């Protein structure tokens, strides 16, 4: 039975415990990974071949149950070192990587033991790999089954390895701080089911991650995108391991001449010097040249607005537009697809322009199992051929189909996920928490239905929420509570992901009651939205008005008790004014007993700016009844959130286009109501 490396570790720990339980927290600490990852590994536990069972008990953890001889049989199997794989294509990719990584002579049986298959299977794999290796001018010598090796230039082997690495990590772009070594190791290297990443020497990997993190600015590494950064790490881990084993690294002298006086070579020499000091090795000149070449081909976080970048984006959008509307809409609104496809397309265009062949072991599978999507991609790729003036092979079309299919699957996966009703709590409620809500929305998308709350509202309504996210310590209640930094650090994101997974693991929703509650919520929300838009107030005021005068003006324009509104607005302002000159607006807001329904006002100065405040073109006022329900709270919060992140609403407000403001807000509210219906 093939198990992932991490699941093998879990089983070994469970065997050590014998009859004792071990908690999920203890496993998480020992394996230096998240509770979420442990739960994911346990979901697919299959120990039937050993007549054993992993039993879990609430409050205690897990333990392994079964006969002692069966446990010994499992332990013996775990101690037989092998590499996990998913299928034939994956095994062949790993075999190719191993051949390229260490080209010295090996026996056929060596690779058979490595992948837990027969020598005949490895021989068939080598048959399939030989044409692909030849496309990189690499010769496979296998006349004798006890002398398997490859021949070829170092630079050609590097190109082939780069292709495998790119295919492995290209779809692993994640919303993480990849310059944080713990986040990178957890989200990319440790969480990967790809054997290639598990093949890496973990001790060397940890040392490289530490070096790149501590000295990333000095080494100039903070300028590269995630895929280029990770690719460099993988190349260096492999190279250092080869150098430590005394294996030669050679390159064409013309490559050195080409790179000698470039800024990439200067940067590569600086990186090589630090590696020599840390690992006590001598970096060959050939290896430094390869580092420089990698840096030259790396994609920058802040690319120049050159013709090449514009051309690639033009190609991508023409490619997207050729798909049917439903697919095109999914692709164009998926930043992960666009970033990943651009990253993939950049080296692809270089390879196609140089007529370098490519091998895709999944071509036949994709053409058969995803025939319709392959045909659509084939048709869309004609735009790439026309604009870039290249010819695209079936193998490359299959890679593009994989990118498109991954985006569609992400969308389907998001639609299947249960959405958690999440309260975001800050001391000031509506205004300040909008920034945190915007960040949460960006990271977690539709997985969370967000609602901003004041502390008073939280106390009254905490039981209505699946999850509470707060910027300060709060008394523990039955609802899950997570304290976060207002800027939402990577550690915060990891913790939220773990809690979401835990909630999904344990929650049992009553769907019939949930449907009734959802209908009621949608009905009330729709009614509140209509009242807010119908009662919008637009007014031009003297530009010299100060804050107190603006509060007086707002109280007069409101439907309710002016004196109470003035009192409550001043009380709120004592906590701190919300003026955002970078975005050109200010916000007055409060919860007040002076009104019965939520009200929104837009106050424009009679000149371009309010003279008392730098670069403020509008002040908008959000008034919420003291006993307001959650629907009113959410609808007002959407206005502040979209004023911060939605160009459409800001542009309409700055242009004083009252009708357009109503239309944009109607669209925002309709979108929110649709989300409630999902």
C-alpha cells in the first residue's frame, strides 16, 4: 500500500503509542504542520490491507487498533523506503527527475525498489521517457540493465529539470507570504503530494530557506514572483547535494562569456559566496553561471511596462475571450489562473520561438477524458499562434488545458463549500473593520459570509455566527473566536484556515431549517436595501465646513432626532476620525437611537476639496439605528467596503453622479443577496 510521507509519519507515531491515544495537537506539534493538514491525511486512511484501524475519540485523539502481528507487519512495510506516486504518468515524471538529478550509473533494480515496482515496469517507463529526453539532446544508455545512465550537456539537463519543476509548482501558486520560510515549507513543500518536492534533501532545503529569508534583500531575492523564487530554491538544493557528493558540474564556456558582465552574474556570485560559507563547499563556475541564467529568466514582482509584458497579457486575454461566455467569465475573474498562465506562457513562448520540443506524459489522458475542454483550448490557442507567430504542439495544448481545467475546478470547489457566517469585530464597528473585511474577502473569497459588528452587537448576537474574527481579546463563548492582526498576517490566515476546516469536520447543519432562515434573511435584506437606496441623500455644502459643522449638517438632513444624532456622532468621533486622503474621502458613522431606519448621505464640498482637510472630495455619512438588525448592518458596511476597494462606486461619487451611485449600489446589494442565496 502506498501512503504519503506525512501519513507514514503519523502511522509510525501511532505505532509508538501502542494502546495509548495521541491528540491531534500533539501530532501537529511533532510533525510541525497544521491541524488542518493532519485532518486531511486522516480522511483517506486505509489500513484494511493490514487488518488495522485508526480509531478517533473526542477529547483524546487517535490510536491504532488491531493485532500485534499486524502492527509489526505495518511497521516493517513503513521502514521499507519507497517513493509515493499517484499514477503511471507521475511515476515517470519522478523517474525522469531522478535520472537528471543524479546522472551516475545505476542498476534497473535500484529504480524498481525506489518506486516499488518491477524491473519490467521501470524498463517500460524508460521506453516512454526516451523520446522526451532526446528532445533535450539527452541520450539514455540502457544497453545493460545494471548500467542505466544518461549522457548530455549540463545545460540541456538543467532545461529538462526546469520543465519538470515548472510543471510541478506551476499550479501551486498560493495566497501566502512565500518569503516566510515556515509558510512556504508548509503550503508548498510539505503539503505537496508531488513526489518531486518530497525527493529534495530536507536538511539542505531548510538551510536554503533560512538563508533566503534572513538575507533576501541583501541577495536581491525579494523582487521575484513565487514560482521563480521556488524554482531557484529547488535548483540550488539539487546542485548543493551533487557538489557534496563530488559529482562534476560542467557547462559550455560560451554561456559564461554570455553572462560574465551582466547584473545577473553579480547577483549569482553573491548568492554563491554565501552558500559556500554556509555549506563549506566550493561552488564551480559552471554552477554560478546556471544561477545567473535562472535569475535572468526569473519573472519580477514589478515587471517593467515593456513590449514583452504587454504582448503576453494581450495573448492571455485573447485566449480567454475565445472560450464560451461561462468559461471566459470564470477565467477572467480568477487571478490565480491569470497569474499562473502568464507565468507558464512566458517560458513557453521562448521555447516555441526557438522550436524546442516538449513532452507531456498526460497528453493522451487529457485528450480522452477532457476531450471537449481540450478542443476549446485548441481553438483558443490559435490566437496565441497568430499573435506570437508560433506553432503550438498538442503537448503544449494539453498543458494549457490543465491550467483552464484547474480554474474551472477551483470554481466548482468553491461552489460546493459550505459558507460560514462570520462576524468581524472591531471597537468602532462599521468603518475600521471594513479594511479587515476586505482583506478577508480577498483571501477566503466566498468561503466566508462576512458581517462587521460593533462590540455591542457581538454581545447581543454572537450565537448567530459560525465564526468570530476580532482584532482584540474577547471572552470565550460557544462560537469559535479568532484574534487577528488588523493587517491579517500569514499566521492569522493559517489559523483561520485550520478553524474553517475544524468547523467543516464537526458541523452538522440542519438544511431544512437553514433554508427557511435563508429565505427570511434574503427577504429582509432585500427590503432593507430598497429603503436605503430610496432614501439616499445627496447634498453640496460649503467647502470650509469643519467636522463639527459637517456633523450638524448631517443631523439636520437625517430623518430623526437631530440632537441625538449629533451626540452619537460626536461620541463616535472621539474614538478617532476616519479620513482617507489617499482615496479622497472621509466617513462619519454611528449607531444611534435618533433614527428608526438606516440612512446614507453623501456630502460634497462646493469646491473640489474640503479646505479643512487635505485631499477630501466627499464625506459620506452612515447612520445605523441602535437596535438595527444584521441585514442593515451588513448593507451599510458594504458601502464603506466598496468605497475603499471598488473603483466604480468611488468614480460615481467623485463625479457627483447621483443616478449612477444608485445603480452601482443596487448592483452591489444584488450581488450580496445572490451570495446569500448560494
